[in-house]
């Protein structure tokens, strides 16, 4: 367990894109690294498809001119192609043709799945781009949630980074500003926004409170709960990618990597005729020749052999993606489980805060605290899940000394906080009135 926590902490400290971030390292593997990988795959397949030769068909007879060759390649790339019906006897065609290029027996309905039709490779570039967007989407939703909550973590980190080498007087002032903003933000978001608007009756408020007990009520867990939702979306999207690729490639993508590696290890022959990524395929088209018999209307059917050079790249790219998705799924499940433990387990939050308070010597058992004040109340009622969560995010972006000083400042504000009759903090209306009319308190800081 300790080894896993150390590994996740190392991942959380990785800054892949910027020095200030509001998520952990596993999240960045999703919305930054994976998006970059899939975009690179889309670029590779796009270059091969549009600037290279994704297909090369062998022509014969009177159609050896280059413009005939280009036409056949373009036609076969945009129309149906078929696998060889027999791996050992490649002289067999998917079905016999008459002079018009159709089945000899027109009453027989030949289904495409019986012919081994190949269609997927034409859309592979788009699929990679769609996958990249799916991995970015949860991060976009999380960014929108952060903007809506008004937490402004980036500004708080910038101010805390300025504390590192600031003078003692400036350091104290900046810490007070961040602590004041954090305290005000926690009070305002201790209830959902519909509590701020006049109109709902007491019955309606109680009903809505029961419906939103997990997010937005007095539990002060709006931001932390939605971060868990974002984490879950990362997990869900990762699983969905296996299902999407299974449907797109018409295979069980969960087993794709194992089967492919087994094929490589056993050095199986006839890899050119594999069903998933065939490099040799058949294409049928009709030609019209004035020299042909009049009974055929000048039409004749042809089968040509085509080499799908793009599939040589695709098999390797999807094998790399299989390994990456599997590794990402394991890391995401572990990270999601640990964040659930961190956010939903009170003792974990107490240990987190107590460690920083002991670092500054502010709180060390059995150090006495004023009557009516306790560390547990400080964590559960004053900070709440959102406050501890923001401190965790700030700790990722700064260092332990600064966070310890911030916790010390928050503890001092907590000890001076007036206790209302109904709880540790006043209601939202009283809090707003106090912040707007209390001349003795510092002005709110616009972050």
C-alpha cells in the first residue's frame, strides 16, 4: 500500500504541460499525453493516406498505363475490398463472375460478411481524432466546473509561489489574503446556488437539500465531489475506448494485444491474409471495352490484387494503443480509488492537515486548544471536503513549507471565528452580510 501511494505521489508531482495545474499526474496522462499520442497517430495515418500510397493494386492485360493504374488504385480505395476466401488457395475468388462482373447465379444473395469485406481503414484517421476528443472532454468539463465554482486555484498558486522568497511582512500579508479568500469561498459554496436566490419555500428547500445531499449542501463538497465525477469519467472513457475499437475493428479489442504478440512469437505464416489488418486484398471493378461482345454491352468484370501498405502501420499503431490503454486503465482505477479514499475518508483528511500543522508546531497532541475548538471540527466543519481538496491541489503546485504556513493562518482564523447558535459557521445570508458590512475585517481579495 505504501509503495502504491509513493508511486501515485510521484505521478501527481509530474507537471507535463504547465507549472500550475488543478489535477493530478494521471489526469494529465489522459487529457495531455494520450491526446498527443492519438493526434500523432492521426497525423501518421493522414500522411500515409493523403500524401503517400495507402494502396497499390496490380493491373494486367491492356491496362498497364499509369493513368489506368492510378484509376484502379483510387477506385479500389473508395469501394469495397475483400479478403481471400481461402488462405491456401488464392486462385479462388469471393464469388464467380459472369461477363458483366456479377455473380453467375443472380438469384443467389451474397452477403458482405460472407465475402470478408474490408471497410474500416478508410476511417481510421477520423477514429483517432474522435478518440483524442473523448480523452480531452472530461478535462474540459472539469475546467468549466472550476470556473463556475470560483475557486481560482491558479491565482492562489501564483500568490503562494510569491511567498517563497518574500519578506516576512509581505509573506504574512499574502498568506492572509489567500486564507481570507479561501475562507470566504468555502462559506459561499457551503450551500448550492439555489439557496442564494429568494423564492423557494422551506419545503422546497428541504426537498432539494435531500436531492443534493452529496453535492452542494452543508457538506461543503461541491468541488471535491465533482472532481471524483471527473475521475470516474476518465475511467468510463478508458473502458469505452476498448468497446469503440472492438466495434470499429470488428474484433474483441480486449484480447487484441495478447493475440497479436502470440502471432509474432509463434511466427505464424500467411500474416498477409489476417482478418484484422490484411495487407493483401481483392478488389473487383467493371471495365467497358468496345471490342467486347455485344451481348455483354461491352462490360467485363475484373478481380485485381491490392497491397494495403497502410495496414502495415495500422497494426503497429493499434498494438501500441492497446498497451497504452491497458496501462492507463490500471493507473486510472488505482488513482480513482485513492482519491475516493482521500476525499470520502475523514481520518485521511485529518492526517493530511495534522501533518502540516505539526510541521509548523501549531498543533501537536496533547497541545491544548480552546474550548469548543478541535482539529476534527477545523477539518470537517471549517475546511470541509472542498477546503482539504484545494489544499491538496495547492500542495502539488507549491511546497510543504508554504502549505504549512497557509494551514497555520487558516487555523488562526478558525480560532477567532464566532460560533453561531446552529453550527460552526453562520448561514449563507449572515456570511454575506458579514463580509459586505464588517468594516473591521479586511476587504475581500479579487483573485
